[in-house]
C-alpha cells in the first residue's frame, strides 16, 4: 500500500527535506534535520501574521509562500472546502524567526489550522520525541499534554537525552499521529490510510521550579483526568526527582487524510470488487484491579468516567 505507508512516513521526525539539498530545516540551528532523498518540505521565510490557509480541497496550499504551486487532487478527494483562519498570537510573535513549512508531496493535505492541531494534541496521549545525541538519532515515545501554546513532557533529573537537548538548546522534533481508518481500494497500490499527523519543531525549555507543580498537575489531569484528587499529594522528593520540559507550538507541520477511496467511473477498475473505508475507533477496556487492592474497594470516579465515556466517531458520511 504505497500511499498509506508513505503518507504516514512523510510526517516522521527525520523525513522532512528541503529541496534535496544538505541544508538545515531550521536555518541556523545547531541540529540539522535533513534528508537529501525524500523532497518533502519546502521551507521559506514568510511573515507568520499573514492569513494562513487550512486547505482540504482541490487546490494545494497557496498562501504560505508567494511561489506555492497549485496541485491537482487525487481522484475521490474532492468535496471538502478550503478554510481560511488567522494565525495564532504565538505565531505572530515569532514571525521574525520562525519559517513556515510547506509539504510538497500531496500538499493539499497540509493543514494550517490551530483548532485542528489542538484537537489532535488534546486527543492523543503519546508522542515521539526525537533528537540527535553524539551524532545518533534517538526517538522516544512519551506521554504529553498540551497546555496553551506548549507541549509538556517530563523526565527524570537523573539524565536523559531530552534534558541534554534542553541544556544544549538543540532543535528537537515531537511527532503525534492519529490513525483514523484504513482505506480499502481495488488495488493494493491505491489503498491508503486516513490519519492526522503533526510534527512540532523547536528547542525544549525546562519549566522553572515555581511552575513545576502546576505543570505536573496539568500532565496528570491530561493523562488521567480526575486522578490527582483521589490520591495522596506528590511529596517534595518526588518533585525534585522530576523535570518538566515544554516545547512551544510555533513551528509545526500538520498533514491529514480524511477521505474515501480514490475512484472514478472510468478508472478501469472492476467496481464489483468491494472498496471503502474501515474507520478505527478506540475505547478503554474493563478496569483491572491490582493484586493488593481489596475486592471491596470501589472503582474510583476517574476510572469510571474514563472507561464509560464515548469514543469519538470519525466515520465518513
């Protein structure tokens, strides 16, 4: 399934390239995330306070750079209107230093819409943090939370590549992907996936000590809503052993496929072969009590709420 696997790979932490040249994706940053082969991104310096386009229509992105080319859509991916939004205040504040990235392959799938980005980050629980340490790329899955204009992650004060990257002020990438369904076409080549994927670039910042308690609470409430009120307070020794890091949502590339099968009446395929989309939804299972929890202990409200809430329905009409 060349489309599905490639599309998910397009948004990976190390597959963004700039016109096939050995140039850093982040301008003058210490870390160069480059790829001379895949030709995925075209980064250009533009003012972020320009109107941004959330393009999910038959045209490619046209308002991210003056020379953005128009690209015809794949068959079967029409009927979704373009959506123009204003850039977020955070992006406006960093207009002088932050490049706006354009996806060159299937560019009509790029989304520049803060609401869509927030929805993805608020729905998913795990992202992948990527950095280079001693010349070796390192990718680690991490629980995270979006708080305002930042993504929060945490780690031990004992070390780790994330703390090192923050100390060295080197550029990292943080990738989040949601798989929404499988697209069954009439050939394996045309089969695909529906997904939402975002990669955040930037320099990790260490949260100040006076903000650590609030940051840890925000992380906990995001991952286990309501649980902090049900357990003992975190002691100072535990707080001292933890560092919270944040990554600002200034430099983000997001790509989405949310469509049916690419097909036309005259595509030459046998239309008696079933084709369509199988949506993917996720639900929490039945709670499993720990071995040392008494049988008569009631299931806490936070767990009941988590396991009984409805899963999002992303079925196509």
